[in-house]
């Protein structure tokens, strides 16, 4: 059912090091087997080569639960092993996927809930 579906998010790493502020990461969530991979696109003259930051693997968010697709959304802060990331954007496919399935677990992607909050 979810074969070949990959959700892609842009993220910034939360770090105490000033040089990390310019770094950008792509978090990929593979729906078919609930695995996550993190890539770092190269930035010219930054001193960071880019490439694979984290190979595709299952990541636990605590000792008992692994990450689900509903844990990843624009604005979320996630702990991936020893690194903390803030998700700042997503590609069009991912945004459309979340909006079309907002009732399943992405309430921040439900336009009707957003409109109701703005009317208050």
C-alpha cells in the first residue's frame, strides 16, 4: 500500500555551534517500512561536504516507540539519535500527502481546523 512513498522534509540542526546554523538537512521518511534517512546537500565554500548524514534505519523516539509519519510535520522538533532537528519545510508531494490525509493524524494540515482557530 505504501510502497515507494517517501515523505521529504527540510530541517535545521539545533546545535550550540555557530557554524551549524547554515547547515540544511533533508529528512526522508520511507512509508513502506517506517525507516528514516537524513541527507545533507552540499553548500559551496561552507566547509561541510554534504552527503549522507544518517543511513536509512528505524529510529526510536524513546525507549518504546519508533517514529511514525505523524511525528514529522513543519514546525516539529525531533531527536534523531544524538541530534535534534527542527523541521522547517516539506516538498510539495509531502504537503499534499499530509493535507489529503489530515484526518489520519496531521491536524495541522487540516484546513478546516486551521480556519476554526482563526475565527476565534
